[in-house]
C-alpha cells in the first residue's frame, strides 16, 4: 500500500509541476531568439513486485526541461511537440516505471540563443551490464523545426564535408588502435573499426556552440569493447567551415 501511495504521489507531483510551470511562464519575459527552460525532476517509484525482484531498482530519477518563453506561440508548440517526452527515446514515463532498466534520465543545454536551441538527452540504466544512450536535437527557433544538414550547408558541398569529418573519425580510430594495441580485446575491436565510416546520412547529427560545430558519430560498440569506441565528437570552427555554410541558413550568422 505504501508503494502504491508513493506511485500516486509521483504522478500527482508530475501533473502539479506541469500546471505550475505553465501558469508561471506568463510572468516570465518572452523572447524570439531563445527559450526559457524550467527544470522538472520526477522520482519514478516502481511497483512492489518489481521492487521485490530488484531491490536496488526501486526508483529512477527523470530530469526533464519545461520549455516556455517564446513570443511566437506556434513555434513554442512545435518545439514542445518535438521534445515531447516519448519522442526522446521512444519510452513514456509509464513504460519507464514498469521496466527495471532506467536509473537516470537527464539533459544538457549546449546552446540557446540566436534562434538556435541545442539540447542533448542522456538515459542510463542497467540490465546485464550498465548502459547509456544519448539523443541530440538542434532546433531552429524561427520555425520550431529540427535543423538538418541541408538547411545549414550548401548541397553541392555535402560530399566534401562528409569526407573531411570522416577523415577526423579515421584519425581517431588509428590513434585509439595504436594506444591500445596490447589489450586483449584489440583483435575484436579491429574488426569493428573496419566498419566505421562517417557517411552523408551522419551529417544531420551536429551540435552548435559559440565557437563552432561538433559533428556527432555513435559507433554503437557493445559493452565488452565500449571503452575502445571512438568518442565521436569532431569540432570545426565556423571560419573553417565558411565555404560549406549557407549564408542564408541558420548558421550563416556566424560567418558574416
């Protein structure tokens, strides 16, 4: 009974916090080029049955952003819809609560001005091994849509841009292999490295910052060799990417 009460309180606190955040946003200053971010913390309390089977997994913590502050209500609705909770990792709060895997769900804001909102979510949990996944979003605050490579870069330059990012990936792979040549897992890792290549489809995964862009790449190594996985973050300054960036695109403001 006590566990059931805790579950109900968790749900009620989630609903109450949502209502409070929505009401208080009317008193916040509104902007066109950035959002206001409230931090929502939810304690997920699992069922007594799951708690008995997995006593160390009784609860999980979810920290999620509440987005307000845009002067254009249509764009604000679109941003909120894009970042709807289940759109992040295809799991709802109810599904997380009914499953033992999740330990923590959180986020980090990489950039939030000049009509660009860059945010990354991370979930971590445990099954046979500890695991972690990330999901990144770059959103234009002019229209509320996700920014793609075709929006930001010249279409006739995408192949060349792919090549220079892949070159950085291959350099990282070579460095990791050289530094770990004596490890027992190296033979298995070498086979995995052969299949890694930054491709045109990967260009959509990029994160913006005040000084430049990180192109993101997830090699997806299994747990047993994850320590030898490439970091997958390749930084280029805006000036270095000048020839690739569309002047009238969302990144054009950084190369004027």
